[in-house]
């Protein structure tokens, strides 16, 4: 769920190419003939699933970056090289198909009209699998996703090197979890109700209890958006009630930025709660998986409740603001809000101490009985 590199959640920058234009783009820029195409849902970029051979073996995602982010070529380059690096390290991330000129991306006019915006275009390998949002999660896959979150950040932070990596220092990036206080300027979109009161409480507590502790957290590169639509899985067993899942794809690196390890686990916990019938239990399984790679410090653990709450606040406030700008895309923009509000309210009703007790006791149990 990217938005620009400043604190503006979304300007009027989303591409709106038709299928015919997309087909022509693939031909002109990448030299491939599309035999099948369909639009994919997206937040503020535009994505198409394309097949370029009759046999159906060669499938890609045509990713047309919004015009705001397209003005940050170093950032997109860093994200794309990070994907390529992770693939080389054994992670299931996409890789780019090179343009006819041998580049990983190309800045292209988004239409024939004079003054049409320019968009950065990439063709990424299509990853098979089912989004986590479409399955009934169990302890096994939640643990695996926690391990994945820690492993991705760890290898990126310790081994990824590229000249454009400095572009991941995105100080005012609205989706960086450190920037929860920036939500003050968009909270009007919630109107006046009890929901807004809880979000205001989250923001104030975040300012007072999390921001002063940031310097004690361990810094790293965050993927930043391991949500239930950006992680693909496949099942290696039946029946489904006892399915053993494995991660088959990691999508959407457009929210990558420098942050902290504890940010990634908090973001992952929040998104794994969304579709869960027992949301408060989710955190312990994700945390156990994460800590099997990177145990949190006492300071990091102490901030976890407010970091998860802060991500809920970011998702709900920015979605409400953006839906006012793009009412035609409201259904996709407010996916998280359908259950997000209920889960945030429940967290505050149950209280930090009880929620943390559930999370930490579940995670502790894994030290005695780790999953097979």
C-alpha cells in the first residue's frame, strides 16, 4: 500500500490505462506479444496479469507505478534490486523481465493526450499461489509468516548492497510506522465518532510512549507491507482443516524503507489479524516465528501493542482519506476497514496487559514445542 515519498497519502496520480494500452506497452517496451490480460486490484499503482505465450507458461505482472512514485527512480530501482537479491537468496520474490534496451524499468507516457503523466513501467514474473486473505490461517502458517518477516529484514539489512539503497531513507513516508503522528492531518476523514476517539488515543500514546524509545530499537530495512494480500501460499497437504502451508510468493515492495525490526513484526501481526476468527491469538504465533530468527529486546516487546495499534490507525485513517479522493476505488481501499475497526476496538477494550499476556504466553510455548 504505497503512497508517495512525502507525507501525502495519495495525490491524483494513479494510472488508468486500458487493456489495449497495456498490451501495446508490453509489446513496445518489452518486445512481447500478449495473448491474455486481466486487471489486478491495486492501491495506487496499476497492475495487469498478462500471458505472453499460448502455452501459458510465460506469465507476468505489468506494474505501472503511480506518477508520484515514478518521479523517484532511485527508490524504484532499490526496491526492484531488493526483489532480485531476495530471489537469489532463495526467497519467493518476483524478478523483472528486462526492457528491449536491457533495463529493469522504463519511464513511459501514460496516454496520447498532450500533458499525459509519465509512469515507471516494469514487467515482473508472476508468482503462483493463494493470498493469505483467501485461506483460513492456522498456527503453522502464522509461525512461518513470522519467520519470513524476520528473515527478509535480516538478510536485506545484513547483505543487500546497491548504490540506490540510500533512497530507502524515507523520512516523511506516511506508511513508515515511525510516522503515526503524521496521521493528525488526515484524521478529519473519520468524521466525529467513537472510532476517531480511539485513533486519537492511539496517536497520543504513540507520541508519548513509542517515539521517545525509537533510538533503543534495532534499525533495519523493512519490507513494510507484509499484509494478507501480499503473501501468497500453497498447500502441501489435504484435508484443508489440517493443511500445511508454505509461502510461495512475496509481493509489493513499494513500501520498503529504513525502520526497525520490531516494526515488521508489528505490521505483520496487524495484517494477519484482519481475516482471523480469533484475532487476538494471532500475535503470539507470528511473534514466535519472528523470534525464532530475531528475538525482540524488552524495549521492543514493550512497544509491540502500540505499534500494532499504530498500524491499524495508519491503515484506517489513510484508507478513509484516500477513499474520499477516489470513491470509485473505495471497495479496495477499505478492505482492511471492514474488520480493522472491530479488531482495534477489541484490543483497547481488552487492554494492553491482557493482549500482551496472550501474545507472550503463546510465543513462550513455542520454546518448549516448536512446530515441525
